[in-house]
C-alpha cells in the first residue's frame, strides 16, 4: 500500500472551512495543492483561514516561520477546473448535493489523467451513487475528514460498490502519510462515525423526554462519570441542532426508517424554534450574554455507612471497594456471585444492568438502588443513582452517603432503565457491533473512528469488552423487554459473541 508521493499534486474543490483545512493538511505534508472554488472571495477567505492557523502555530512554537512560508508557497489558487489538470488526487468538499457533485466529477474526468483519483469528502451521500454515472467509477472513493481537518485525526476511506481496491488503498496510505488515523468503511448511510454516534444523542434525548433526568444532569454524568469531553446536549449545541437533526433524519430515512435512528420530537421542536445552539445564541442552553449555566441535580449530604458488603466478582467495582477502605469504611466480602455491587444494611446497591430498580426490588425482595457506569470509578467525580419506587428516602440516603464518602457527587435520577452512562454505552457498543456485523468496518475500525472522529474516551467495542459482554447484553435485553421496541434489539454479532464466550476485539 503506497501513498502518493509529495511530488504528486493534490487538488481540493471547495474553499470553505473543511476544504481549506484539507488544503492545509496536504500542503503541510509537502504536496503542491490547487484550491478551486466558484467564488474567488471564498478562496481568499480560505487561504486567510490557513494563514491564521499557521501564524498561530508559529507563535506557539509548533513550527518555524520558514516552514510556514513553505506551506503557503505550495498552495495554488485556481479560477477554473482546467487548472487542476496536474493533480493526481482531487478531493471535493462542496455542498451536499449529489447532482452538483456528479457534475463536478464528470467535468474532472475530461480534465485529469486517467489514473487520477477522485475523492469526495461527503458525510452522508453514497459514494456508489456519486460514481454511478462516471466514465471511470472505479477511480471514485470517499475521503471523509472531520472538522477542523488540521486538528481532527480521523479520515474515513469509503469504498463504493465498484471502487478499485488499489484506489482505496492509495487513499488510505496517503491520509496515513498526512498524519491521520485512517479506517476503511463500506459506503453505507452514515459510514462509521455518523452511524455509530446516533445513540449518544438519541438515548440522551429519550431519557430527557421521559423525565429520567434534566439536561445539565445528563451532560454532567456523561462528562464526570463517562469521561467524555462534552455531554450530548452540549455537543448538539456546538454542532448545531439543525445539522445534528438533519444527519439523524438522513440516516433514519436512508435505512428505511430503522427504529434505532428515529429522530427526537424534542430536537425537532428545537429546530422549529430556531434554537440551533451556540450559533443562534440559544439551544438546550442559553448562550446570551450574562446567561447562567444551569447546575446538575446533586444530592444533599448524607451520613456515610460504617461498613458495606461487597457483592459479586466484578473487577470494575474494585476501585470503589478500595476507596471505601481508604475512607475508613469496613468492606466485607459477600458470597453472592450473581449480582454486582454492595449491600448497606439490608439495602442492595447494584451496578445497573438495565433492569429498573423497582423491578429488582420486587424480584430480590430487598430495597434496591442502582448506580450508573463510570469510565473509571476512581477518577469519576459524579455518580448517578436511582431507587425503586417502593424504596424509602432513608434507604436511598444510605447509598448516597456511601458514594459521597468516596468523594463523589451524587445525582439521584428517576428509575429509567440503564440510567445514563450504562444505557448510552450499551447502545453505542450495540451500534458498533451491528456496523461490524454488516461488513461496514472492523471492531478496531469502530474504536479508531469513534476515538479520533468524535473524541470518545474509549472505543465502544473495547469499552463493552471491559464492562463484560454479558453485562452489555443484559442491559440491552432489559431495555428491549421494558420498552418492547425493535430499537433495542441486540446485534447478532454481540449475541453470538456472548453465546460463544468470544471477544469482540
């Protein structure tokens, strides 16, 4: 697999934020880069964007001025498509309109050498469909960069139905030579990231819609327990609710109304009201001057227990047991292996497996509190709890006091299946598993894509493995049983892995 040599020219069509970013990446890697846009002003603005980025890099010591000048010297503004003739790779980054893209690539086939590679940066349109009317459809491939392209590491290489394997391999090796984390993906709606990421938003929106927790509490739990940089509502406001909603609709319709991708009525209302997020000044949060950020729900202080009983053999909970001992709480080893969690007096405090606490209270004949997943229980600063409807406030206080004694803030939420982090991670892992099962990518490809395309703290496939595939399976099964919806069906790949006792990664 050989990358294009820096001696080969590259062209980028579209001088917007994404196009200019790709120009910068290719020029930094040593290529002469032709930049074309139908608007000369757009080209000027795009080059100004690059100049600003490079100047900032020099001021921060990331490059010297000589390198900055060299990079800018390799960028060649073009006023007509014919100027792109020397390019061996052309990357299109224009409007998401298939007819416009087809027209551009059709013209390019008459301008470029027959061995030139045509690439689209599309995030939603089928590469197969774009290439279908070309004379050389096998030379067409997807190179999906993420914004901002000079910073975000991921590039998805999208194979259309007739994309030549050598073409895809050259595109892969070239992006890798440009310093990117690269994954192969089949041309299916949403590719990897835009498909696998849907539950991050949709499950948060559903929890909100059902009154499970409010917006700042959901976001805080995802950040402070899940280890994500941003909560789902913060991220939707950053992306733009109009854009996020449009992508969800696109994936939903492209998969013939697959229930897993069903758009949210809450987000539809946000878009209808023009509450797009940061860019409009109002989204799920208020960004107007002087606006206050709402606080997550945090439980009042409760007394710490003097001793607890550790239940089960789940290594995920070892940090909690250790923190308890460090806090002066006596930890007794129990003999129950079927459950994962702790017992405080006669109260069960169990790691959520998707079963509501109210149901567990009946089945186990003991007052039951469920607690949420954390990426790292030692580092987590917040934990969500939910009590069974039959459980008293005094029993809840025992669990609250326990986690507070470990240095955690506690958010008490409604008894919604899977709570927040566990529910979202289970659904992300399930979606990733289904993408693998359908041949879109590999388990490693899912994890590379999600960690480098949307900055997940851990790949969902590896995360599911670390939690335990049986636990993920149980969580999805409980969600499916509770809701009775196809939305929560378990991926055949995950189901088979659990039955066979095999790993996903």
